[in-house]
C-alpha cells in the first residue's frame, strides 16, 4: 500500500499544482460572465489523463514497446509550454483585468495552458498508471486483501495530490496576490527544470546528443534529485502561507459597524486556517516523499547469527533453540576460510526446514522474516515454508542433517562441500 501511495503521489503533484495555480491566476468573472476558454484547461487535463491511460494499455499489450519515440516530442512540447506559461503567469494580472476589451489574449493564454496541462499530465501520469499492472501478481487471485491495499494506496496517492492542491487554493483570497504569483512561478520553474532534465536524459539515451564535463554532472545531479525537486515544488508555497498568516494577524478587529467587524474576524479565521492547513499539507507531502520513499526502498537487514555448539566436526542445535516457528540464522567458517550461513525453521507439521542462507538463483543474498513470511532478500520472493529443505526455485540450498533426541546435528564436512555458494 505504501509503495503504491508514494508511487502515485509524486507523479500527480505536478499536474494538480499546475491546474490549481492557473485556475487562480487566470480565473476571472462569475457565472456567465466568464470566458468560455476557461474550460479548455479542464479539457487539457482530461485529454492528458485519457491519453496516458491509452498509452499504458498499448505498452501493456506490447503494441508500443519503446516509449521514447512518443515521449521525445511530448517533453519538447512540455519545455516550450513551461516557458510560455511562465510568461503568461507573469502577465496574468493584465490578462484578466478588463479581459472583455481583449478577450483574444485570454483565450490564447488559456489555449497554451491547456496544451501545457495536457502534455504535463500525459508524461507525469504514465508511470503512475503503469502501477495498475502490478496490483495482481502472477498466479495470484485478483480478489485478495493485498490487491485491495495496493488499489487503496494508489487511490490515496492520487487523492493526496488533489487535496494538497485544493488546500493551497484556499489561500487565493487570503494571501497577497503577489506572494501566490511568486510561488506559482517558482513551482513552474522547478517543473521546467524537471522537464529539461528528463528531455536531456532522453536525448542522451537515444544518442542524439552527448554531455560531458560540467553539463553531464549537472544533468546527473538533477536526475538523481528528482524527488527533491518534487518536494521543492510543494514547499515554494510557504511564501503565500506566510503571507496568509501575516494578513490574518494584521487584519484589524475594528470597523465602522458590526458587519465590517464580523467580516474582518471571518477573514482572520480564514487566513490563519488556510495558512496552517497549507503548512500541514507541505509537511505531509515532505514526510511521505522522504520517510515514505525511504521505507519503501529500505533494504532489509539479516538478523545476526545465533550461537551453537560444535565439536569433532559436528554442529549441534537444540530443538528448544529453534522450535518457535521463526527463522534462525547460524554462521560457520569452512575449512577453506569461507564464512557461511545456514538457516533453520520449524514447520507447521513439526519437522524442521534446514538449508544454506543462499539459493542457486540469487546466490548468498540470504533470507529474512517479515510478517511471519520468509522472503529472499534479493528477489523478494516469499518462500513456502513447507518446501524449505527441498531443492528447486529460490529455496535455500538443502544439505544433510539429523533431527532426533531433542537436537539437530549437522556434519561440518557437508557444509565445507558447499562453501563455494558463499564465495564472491
């Protein structure tokens, strides 16, 4: 669930913030006194989503096996539109002021923004929608709690991006317009940097251009810190947050009559609430995209080896040491000096699964226990505990042992013969 959440959230943040900021900066009029072109931005969002869904289906069906041919013109369009939208944002106040006198200018601005939203949404949501193909693993029933949790995490990730943008939008009437404009332009500048980085990386992978020296180092730096750039595009809204809270405190609680006083009090509450909730949204996104991503990519560590007795070439482990049904790891130094590991676990039927802490497929990566399951550290395949001690697949490599008289005995010579599985 967490993996799907942190996979969907960063992909949808850029389209959500772009749509939100443009709706604020280019929003004008009420009811019918609004330009028809205002809907074009919404159409752009819908076109981007539908196109991304169709493209995902084509990739899954292997009708499209190389997406670089599609993404190259898309990214070029994204960069061009980002630059144009930056200019539109800078001129937004003039575009909406007395727009009836110059409606064509606003229509053109909305058209450019609609194209930019469509391209940004299409590119950003491709990887998000590809997660849908991993909800059900091969051989797994589609109606499982795992699938439901994955779907819930995916939906929450998308919803979180939309909610964060909606919360930021509440500051449109409480923060100074200039502060919101600056934050919006900084957000778009970050998006431009991300699009440029992705475009340059694609051009280099397609061998159209070659970067070296400082240019290459800058490109690698930006590519390796893409998640930080996503976070930065959210944190720039600290500017209107501060402006909103300050405006709330500065609003006087006096006025020529009670109605004005009540209006001032209401503004103070709205301004403070908008700023505080926006700050909370920033914290949530930052934590989710730092601690959450770190948790998802956390490499499980192997438990430390336990002690056992060894005498005259016989290793002995008492039943009482391994009869709790959990994974137990032991270490042995072979005659050739190789440090080896082996594991023991008591199965449901009362027998014991014994094998090397390595397999023929993934080498000596080892196994770890999580939520009562034994998992290969390298390929993350869950072991069938009943098959531990048998050959095949990603099972631990078995070796001879005896289980009787309250103890498991292993001839160290059998371990010596398998030391090659732990040599690099």
